[in-house]
C-alpha cells in the first residue's frame, strides 16, 4: 500500500535572550566624584643619588580631592566593552610624616600644594548583566602625567631648622587601574553610571630643593575614586526581546506559540506519493539537534523508508543576527547536522543533497541583526520514485 504523508513540524527549545534594551555599538560617558589618595604615600630623598642637605624616607598624607573622567567606548553583543578614558584627579597635600631617623617632617599647616594626575587609559570591561540594573567589572592600562606643586617650611624642623622643601614639575608614568561599577537605566539610551576605580602609577623621581639645595624626590601615587556619571548610547538600542513563549504538541515537542504543531500523520491510499516536507529548528547560534528534532527526524525517516526514496534535499538557514559569512557557514553546519541525523536513521547518504542559504532565505522577514527563532532552521524535502 502506498503512503501519502505530509509532515510540517517546528522543534525548538528555550532561547536565552539578552535583557531588555541590550545595546551593541558606540557609547560615551562623563562623570565626576571623590578622589582619595589617603595616607602613607611613600616619599624619599636618597642623599647619595638625590642630593639635598640630608636623606629621608617618609610618607605623605593627602586630603580628599576631586576627580573627573570622560570615555568613548564600544559595547559588544557578548557583554564585553572597550573604551578610551581621559581622567583628571587633584589632591591637596596635608603633611609629610617624620621618619623616625631624625627627620621631623612637615606637620599640617607647614606644607601646602597639590598633586594632579591627567591620564589616558584603555579599558576592557565586562557587563555582568544588561537592562535596568547592570553591574560590571574591568581593568585598564595607559599613561598618566603626574604634576606636583609642593612647598613647605617647618620652623621647628630637624635635622636643621628651619626645614624647607619644594618639589614640582610633571612626569609621565605607566598607569593601571581596576574598575567596578553598576549602570542604572534612566531611559532608553541613557544610564546613571556609578563606579569605583583604583588608579595607580609606577613610582617616579621629581626634581626639587631641600633647604635650598637641589634634590630629587621619589614619590608614589595611587588613588581610590568614587564616580557618578551619565552614559549615552549613540545608536538605537536593540529592540527589547521578550522571552519566547512555547506550547506543547501531541508528539511531545514544544514549538513557539506562533508556529503550528506537527499534524498527526495520516495514511492515505494514492496513486503517487507526495514528498515529505518538514522543518528542524535550532537554538540561537547552534547547529546541534535538540531531542525533539532527533525524534522528528527519526519519525520522518521511518515513514520515508517504507517506500523507495528518490532524493532528499536538506536546506540550512539562519536568522539575520551575525555577519553574512558567519551565517553562511552556520547554515552549512545545520544542513549537515540534519543530513547526519537522516543517515543515522537509515537514509542512504547517496540520496541526500545539501544546500545552504545563510540568511538569504528567511521564513519570517526581519531587519538585519534580528534573532528570529523561525529563521534558524533546516528545511527537508523527501521525494519518492
């Protein structure tokens, strides 16, 4: 008895979708906040190498200061971001401590001035979430110009009195930083950016005088910054993608609610056999078969093998998310996965012809870059002699 069979199926599983208002593209940010250099910043004068009236090894104390920054960056679909950052920090000196070796230092009120940093940094960041509340971490390297403008006179100083110090000029140094923060969405394309940055440079030598004698001072620099700013996306945000809704079908498979369940197979006597047509759906950016897809292929192969198979055409397709070249290769892998599934269920490989269309043969028309489950598929047509 001859068979007339039509299989129209959709085998799909849950797609992990990005959070609402995920963004890929250029962005800019600007912010300001507190710069805290804190206590215990090394400052030394080695008499043998630095000159001056005597040598000391001490610590400088700084008052809280201000910091500002601006960035231009690019956000990628994989949650990584890269950015170029320009920053400025300024802190006023409070004192230089005694070193316990006969150096009295400069107590508060006997020294004044500030230390300024201007830095150019390249940062790499990872968003730990996207949408209304998105924490992130990152790190950066670059260069910083450290400018000191420090003058002090201690009338009761030691080892000489009065004790005077002055150092300044600016020096470039290798800089690095660690970053942690959170972006809070204010509106589409605009977020409040709250961040912490630990920023530091290599210790450098600065020219100055010690009691009027030329001297060189080695000074360390690092700071803890708390910034609040705004981040703008320069392009349109990706359209919010709701989690796909699925329904259960008679054969145990799950398909999107907008798709049809596979109809129950009906045997009819006919003079000629109509081709068997069915569709296998894939997860986003995947080419492996789901359990439902394997079941569908097994049932179709079993029906087809009851008759003499002429040709089997397997056509791989993708949605428009990703580049054309990548999607072409992905469609080939999807076609091959279905072809291998048919062969594993007894269909002769000599009867199978594979075709791959990449993103050019959409089941549901979409704009470029859209993740559409109905387009991630391989279409199968089994014809009989």
